[in-house]
C-alpha cells in the first residue's frame, strides 16, 4: 500500500485510450502489467490473452455473453455443462442456454468423457463445460486434467471454463501446457493479494474466435461508430482484450496489481504460490485435526465437517485451505451458523456463514432435495436473509479459510474459541428445534398488547418495534392447517417470528414473551 501511494504521487497518468503523454505512459504500464500477470500463471503471452474485468463473476458473465451471441450469430444450439460444486455465478450461465446439464459428481464427468460425450452436446452444438478448480464451500480441489481429457476424447468440440477464483488464492495455477489447459480461466486478484480488487479472464488464443461475436460494444472496443441516420460500427479485431475491455480500464488498480506481484515475490520468494501452498496446507491440516478431535463429554463431536470423500487435508492437490462445518451441541443439535459467526465476530475472528453462494454443495452435503428447497423458499428462506434451520435441518454452514498471512497462532486461537464457547455447552431448549405455536382461526381471540402485535399486513410500517433484539428464526413443518407463528428463544429471552407463507393470511407475533425455560 505504501508503494502504491508513492507510485500515485510520482507520475501523472491518463486514460490509456488517449494519445497524450500521460495516457501513453499509462497504456505502456497496463500492457507490461498484463504480461506480468500472465507470467504469474506461467501463461505464455504468445499463447494466452488476459482480459481485465471487475472480478471472477464478471469474467464468467463475459464468457456467457460471448457464447450466447456467438450461438445466435451462427444459429447454433448452445449446450452447457457444469459441476455441482460450482459457484452460483457458474450455475448462472445456464440461464442463457437452451440445454444444460448439472454433473452431480466427479464420476458423472468421467463417464461423460469416457463415453466420448454421451449425455452431453449434440455434434453441431456450441458446447461449454465449466467447473471450479476448488469448491468455494468445502475447499476440495477438482481434477485439473479434465480440460485436456475433454479435448482429447470427446468427438465434438467442447470448450472448457475453469473458475479458478478460490484455487489461485493459495496454490500455483500453471498454464504452461496449452494442450491440457482450459480454454478460459476466470479469477480474482484480490483473493491472491488482498489489494487491488480486480479480476481477469484468461483466454487461450487458439480458442478466442468464439468470443469475437459479442454484440455489445463500449468505448475503446470499436474503430468507428455511426449513430445518426445509420447503425453501423466496426469493432477492433487485432487482439481479444481490445475487443472485450469496455470503457476506460481501472488503470490505477492495474498499476497496484503490478506492485502486488512484486511485493508477493519479495515476501514469499521467487515461487510465492508454492511457498504459500505448503504453508496453508500444513496449517489447514492442523486446524482440521484439532477441531475434529474436540468431543463433548457425551461423546458427540463438537463439529461436523462437510468434505468430499476424496479430499485429504494436508494434500494440496486434493484439498485447499478451507473447512466447512457446523457446531453440534452435547445432544447432537446443530447450533445456528449465523449465531456462530456472531460469536466469532465478538472475538475478532472472521468466518463466513450461510449457503456460501454454492447451491449444489449445500444441497449435496446437507441433503436437501429440490422439493425441500422449494418448500424452504416458501417458508421464507433467502440467501440474503437465511433461516438457521428449516424443517429441523440446517440450511447453511460455517466456513473458515486460511491464507498466506495465517499463522499457527491463528489456528490455535480459533480452536480455543470453539472449545471455550461450545464444548459441553447446552443449547436453550427452544433454540435447538424452534417452538411452533398454532393460532386457531379466528385470530381475534388473541389480544394485542404493548409487547404483542398481530397484523395481517406485510408493511414494516405497521409493526411496532419489539423491545428486544430479534434472532434468526428456525422453521419446522410443511403445510399448516391454520396460520402458524414460529418462535425462537435467544439467550436474552427475546423472541422473533416469521410468518408462514403457506397460508393465505399472514400473521406476525412480535415482541418479548415470558416463557418457561422448558417447553413441552
């Protein structure tokens, strides 16, 4: 950061699209950084292009837009395949396709390859297969050999897109062998360096033609445009990035990337990602071993870890520096993931909780069927406003990730936090399952008070603010015969509710309610 501040004060830079001296200075440095960034992944600039984008999702969307427009231009059907461990952004590509397939496990992918494409695209289809190099939920690392195998064995052309955002944060991505490398790679530099917040799409030049029919054009991507009395334009075509980088590049962030690569090598040596990989692999194995050794006096493990059967902590080829888990009570009840995150935050420990933008992973590891997920949505569960449990099942996890700056002290501190906060600590009776109150119709029998307000309105303006803090709701049951309000008790005896959306009339019960410690 100090180097960046010094750099910004040392010279005057301008928009790289212009011809004056500050702009030429900026353009020269952008292109030098582009080549340096390719070198960071052992990608030969003669074989690869790097397109700067905002983040990995923007890179994936760019591929989506190009494929969609190419299929329209060539009047082809577009087939899309993706792995169940994919991030939401990779899943989202299917929205632009006519036919798509989710591969539910590695074996399905391997059978598809071994069968030379059966169960995939038709011979004349435009085809794309995408998968993550590392699950952003569990940290398991998927086979990097798949793109080469697809290229060698599947009869028709299938392009491959690797989501490397999670993978590159703690290991080296080597793109030196173009015969086995994916056609496209999406990644985020901030997950490697922290700063700058910048992403990239790496494009194998031999596969770039499919990206060149994108309809949209922005400033800097065209040679000329006529907008009055005609709708003609000529797009740049001398390289991929000049055609796909719309508008003014975030050139100061690109300069920061230049400095970040240099700083990384100063701190971690000439092969920084190899050093970081060995370091984080050792730490995550220690953390996994220490956490899984914690057991309540009842014999029940304090945590339940969600991992693939093939993943082995300590083996960097198979597992990254991530653990997805939930906390269990001495009786085996799941502690709400949001509550764990809040407790960690109080202790200045940063974890992530929820569905982690990995719908396939949550459905698989937590055993949710599509029917159950539809029902959970109807009950009010949302990615942005999750419920801790629905129908007595957790619908999210806690994720802890380690990085280059993580230390043995960090690992020990987190283990100590889990031990002191949850070992042999019983949950309040109503938090573990939720309390369901069936309100018979008509509801006029319930009288509103200063602490209780019942309203059929969805408007927040109609609700009196409760005296106490609201907590995450735990919903159970499917289709109630009467309007139902579910209440969860927190440690400070505050209750919160969320209406059942499966009844035509919605009611909220809000406020502090005095209840006995045990409810039968």
